[in-house]
C-alpha cells in the first residue's frame, strides 16, 4: 500500500487539499475510539465509536439495496434522524444480519447504550455492523465495550476507528485532509472497511466521513449522493451484494466555514469528497480478498443500458478476473463477457483496447505487440476500454483480480 493516500492513477488529488501527517486526525468537533469487546475470536479491536460534540451537526447516509437488510440498517432507516446524526457505533466480527427480532433488539440496545455514553438522543445515533451473517449479536459485550470506548475518545481516534471496523481487510483505510475553501480552511476525514462481498449497489463496506465545514442537510445529502455514485457504486470484488452497506457523512460546522448551495465552496468541497471516496473505493478493490491487481473497464456506446450491462459483465466475469490476476492479456474473455451481456443475432462490432493497445476492431482481431502488452498488464493497475456501436454514453467499473487466496479465505470464513 502506498504511503500516499492518493495512490491510483485513476484518481486526481484535489487541487485545494493537502494530506495531514496523521491520517487518523479528525475535524474540529469530532472524537473517535476503537476498542476490543470480544466479538472477534482473534481478540483484536472490534468496536468503534464516533461522536460529534457540536449540537448543530448535520448528516447524510446511504445504505445497501439488498432485499435482506441487516438489523442495524433497518434500525437506522426506521429510528434515526439521518439528517442530524451525532454519533456512530460500529462493530466488526458480527453482521447482525438475518437475525430476526432478536437482532433488532440487540441493535436497539446498542443504540441506547451509545446514546448514553455519547450524551445525545437515540435518534441521533447510527448503528453499523460487519462480519458473519446469521449469528446473533451479543449486545451485552458491545455495551460493555462502549463504556471503554467512551473513555478512549480522542480527536486523533480515526485510526483506532478504522482498525476496529476491519474484517478480512489487510489494512486500514483512512485519510485526513486539510481543504482550502473560498471561505476558509476546513478538515475532511474518512474511515472505511471492505475487502470481500463487494458489488455495486453500492458495496459491502462501511464508510464514515467527517468534516468541520458548516453545511445544510440538503447540501450534505447532495454531495454524498453524487460522490457515492462515482465511487462505491463503481466497484466490484466478487459481484456479491452485502446486507450491511452503510456510508455516513457528518458535518459539525465547528470550523465556522459555511458552504452555501451552488457556491464555489460547495464545488471545492465536492471535488475533495469525490477524490476521497473514489480512492477509498479503489483501496477496497485493491484489498479484495486475495487480490493482486486492480482493473478498470471503461465502456462507451450509444445505449445507456448496453454500456452499463457490458461494463458489469466484464468486471464480474471470473474469466476476466482470473486473467487480470495472472497478468494475462486474454482479450477474448472481454469479448465473450460483452457478448453475454448483449446477446443478438448480428455480430457485435466492438473495439477493445488494453492499456492503450488496440487488440480488437469492429469485432475482429488486429495485430499488436504481444510482448509489450504482456508487460503492460503486469502492473498493479490495468485498464480495459470497450467501444460499442454509437456514442453518447460512457461508464466505468473498478474491479479486482480473482486468485487462489480468495477461495482460501472464503472457504474458511466461519471456521
């Protein structure tokens, strides 16, 4: 993993921002902690707490679109004021999903305990969980852990929070930026987890974002919605949709820098948030269980549904993903995936480029420098560009390679 957060060639670092030396630093008004409460057999940190001390904090949230919603997702949607969240409690080691009424009771108990230690109303406490599905959550363990977490809250606790929400993640995913807005300087930080069961809609992950900029709830919701669509909805590790996906943006306003709707400040903040979420999404893909390489497929053409379907088919193809993992420029697998997504009676006149090398033109092979292409696909990032007939629509999906370790990790996940 690069020491610099913005490590992918597919993400442009925001021009008006600089990375803070401590990636676990939090904006003014926020404190966080991560502790071990006994949910993970390994005994590692498995409970995170994030609190805003600003009464006027505004927030926005996005959740999984799965038909099987985890208890914490249901609780947030039904019992929280998602525009005014001031605390988040998140555990790893147990998804609290497919646990019925008992799971909802456990989530509510955790929410109530977090509200007490954070000193905020229950409706302003979001609950998030990640881990094994179908196992009852021992709420009493979490409640005991919350007492410890409350005592450990720190303005630099983003690192501990990022560590506490890891499951099969090989590394913590977090960042802190100082962003120069037209009205003054603000801080933007984020922590995320995700490595497996990753698919658009939007991904199997938890992500918490904080800023001390002063936003309206409408602006927060707009910025989060736009940036999630360009980041977490554009990734796939294994094509599997989670029960627990949760992304929350909180703005304390403690900097005193106001960001008005449709203002230059909103544009600069949006650019910074977009870059942060896109890089976090790429880190999730790069950390895909057993993954060694990251691919990006860009598809253009004259029909929106065709473009989207073809991109998803390539990104989720086990044949393409194993070729990516092995550094094999087997473009026939790309053609096959597109053809599967767009069946028809006439040959499809598609173009395929790999790392800028044209390998297929109007549906037929063309000569290319095979040794040079083999060297190009041996890098950490590989780009595939597919051109369909027509013009006017384009999309992208980031995806991971599929290797032996993915099978090992998931065949032994609960044992």
